[in-house]
C-alpha cells in the first residue's frame, strides 16, 4: 500500500477511535444532583442554594436537591460531602462560614479544606446587617456601643452557632468597638432572628436576605451594614465603618466539590454556574436578595479561597474565637 494511503488509513482509524471514545463518555448529568448546604432552611445559603438549584434544573433537565445539614459552622456538611462518591453528583455550597471554621476555630478536623475540596465556581458577596430588638434604646451604632459599654456583658447577641459567620462578625465588631456582649449560639440563624424579635436576645448579625424581611416588617431595627459601602437594597443604612474605624467584612457564596470529581464534570458545572449567574434573568434574582455578583470560574475561586484563608486565619488568632 502506498505511503499516502497508509497515512490516510491511520488518520481515519485515529478519528474513529476518538469519536468512539467521545461517544462512550456519559452525558452529564444523567441523574439528580445533591447540593449540600451547611446552614439551616431559611438561612442565606439555603436561599441561594435553592435559587441555584432551580436554575440548574431548568438548564440540565435534572433535579438538583438541596440538602441542608447545619451544624458546627459548616463542618458537618463538608464532612458529608467529602464522604460521597466524587462522581460529580454531590456538590457543596461553600460559604465564608466554612473558611472561618476551618481556619483555627475548629482545630481537630477530619479533612484538609484546601486539599480535599476543589473549586467549581464563585457566586457572589453579601453584607451582614446589624439588627436589634426595637425595644432596645439604641437607634444607631454609636448608641448601641454606648449601651454596651454602660453594662458590659449584659446585652446578648445571637448567632447561627459558634465559629459561624454571624458569630465571627460580632466578635470582630466587639473587638473593634471595645465592648463586651454575651454570645448566645443557636443551631441556625432563623432561630436567632426569632429570639431577637422576641427580645430573648437583644441583637444579631444576619446576611441581608435573612435580615431585611424582619426590618421591612418593623420586627427588628437595622443599625448598620458590615461592608464599607452601602447596600443597594438598604441604601439608608450606614456602614458600620463610619463609626468603628477599620470594620469591614462580608459573607460569600460559592460551589465546590469533593476532590476526585472528574475534570470534565467540574468544567461543565463551572461553566453553567458562571453562565447562569451572569444571565440577567437569574442574576437579577440573586441581586433581589442583596447578592453582589462576583462570578468566577475554578481558578478565580481558588485564588479567592487562598486570600480568605489567610485573612481569617489571622483574624481567628487575633480574636481568640474557638469552638473548644
């Protein structure tokens, strides 16, 4: 056989192999996906997870089941996700809460958060809102600080649990403002909000989508936002940094998966999440809940997680917050 025909035959054979290999690859997804969250139903992560699940189900034609597993500031949800088969059908909605908890608050971990968790996509940032019971004689951040200084340790503040985002946000505030308040941990931020409304505790921090409905209904009074700029959905609310120099923090949402998840699945999932949150139809639904869209793929989320790990490791050491 002439050399030219031999080369053509080899090329055709290689093409057929490639086509066959591609055809053998299963289409993803072919069954429901589980999206685990480390927060209770009604929390900020739960709200975002359900919006994302609805979008992905519409895009892929497969159900995305939100599985809320609150406890230990997201540690329990991460352990559950990492025990799953890394086949692409188990994801974790990772938030700043988990990075805080694994940066020294919970020292005896069964996993390495940087080694065992791989990035899928970044979703966005969200401010925390400082809220108080309306009966509390504090109509501003300075008035709350003055009240706390007058009665050290008497005012009670609630959180979704020791080492979580709300707890750490308050610890940062107390340290920056030079005040002492009693921390009351709950199993979820929804219960902390209920008890703040009932005046069982006097104050809490909560992400905007959780706090705003209570403020709008006059069940709680909002005093400030934790970011250095005002929240578009609550433009009259001043940044706490206006009264407490250097105070600036926020929560964030992302999607991650267990290490070992197939690369093609990670790539497809990342692309669809980024595509979805940058589309006006889905992105606007996130913005309605106070989310600042910061869509990013796997590399962007890797870099962001590295920055946040360093930031919170230093802050955990500075505040001395521990779950032990």
